[in-house]
């Protein structure tokens, strides 16, 4: 089951990058945006736990990190049902087409060479967050419809027994 965002009113961004200076640079790009919550994780070993706590609508993920690289984290996020559909934007200094292709093959939704222009980052974060929130809301509506149909079928079956 996909992880439900903390709130559908405020998209949440989780940056996973071992360089605090990048964390601060991205924070400054997003700080004035009242419709976005920003969270930062500097230790890739804690990335999944941080995502579970934050429940982001988009994950920004560095590729080159110690212990666990970004491609391995993409694999791990996509292997867990609760994170399977959360958009991942790879944020990396690597511009090689083969690296980009591998990131997409493993399940990344987007790839940005860091540090991007502020307007581009905001546009991509908002675009992916809106899509994810819409998908979660659609899935919740379908689940509610399924429950309603089951209850109606039970009520009809009960009524049919009395008739």
C-alpha cells in the first residue's frame, strides 16, 4: 500500500544528500514557498526511515553518497510498497546518458543536474507532487467505492433473503 502523504494540502519534499551545503542550498530555494514542506536527510542509511516519518510527496535524491549510493536507494524505495509510487527526482552532478538511463530504469521519475535553477526545481517538485497527490486521492476514492459497493451488495443480499 502506498504511503499516504502527510497532507494533501502541503506537498512535502525530502532531500537525501550527504553534503550539508547542498541541503542548505536546496532549503534556501524552497524556504519562501509556503505551499512546500522541506525535509533533509544527510545519511543515506536513514533515508527509508526518514521517508516513513516525513511521508513526502517527492524525494530529491543524490547519486554519489557514501555507504549507499543513490541508485541503490532508488532500488530500495521501489522495492517497498509504501514508497513504490512516491516520485523520485535524482539530483546529481553526473551528466552521462548511461547514468541517467540507469536511474530511469530503476524507477526514478526525473533527473536534474545539480544545482538546478530555482524556478526549474520548484516547477518539477510541484509537478511531481501534484501527480502523486492526485494518484493517492484517486486510489483512496476507488478504495472507498469498493467498500461502498461491498456494503451495498451485502445489503441487497440481506434484503433478497427476506423477500
